[in-house]
């Protein structure tokens, strides 16, 4: 290693915790249970249709949709335009 770095290394502070490297965007869930991000629409469970308080955390390779502090949907991020990214969740009633 470089001599100057070895001198400064003794003075460096440790990194405490981690910070999620995501773009955070407020969003609304429409009546079709979709959240719009950039030019694409991502699905959330139907029980959240019409909610105005969603937050999207957009990472490089995926997005997370949070409501009330909970992740309710996670999708692979699409960089294409005008796409609908859907996950079908089928719940059977007994």
C-alpha cells in the first residue's frame, strides 16, 4: 500500500451500519393494484389498491414497494419502457 495511506489509515473511523443504496420515491397504488415508477408499472397485492402512501425503493437490479413500513412487493427492475411487471399471487380459500 501507499505510504501516505498507511499513515492516514490509523486516523480513519470505522463504518457504522449500512445505508441502502436505493432511490426512494413516493407513489400511489392505482385501482388495478399497480404502482408507476419511471415509465413502468409494477404490481402489488390487490388489498393495497387505491393506497396513496406507498414508497418505492429502487435499487440497481430490483425495486421494493413498501406500505406502512413493510415490503409488500419486490420485482426485478426493468429498464425497458412502458412495461407492466406483474406477479400473480393465487390464494386458495379452504
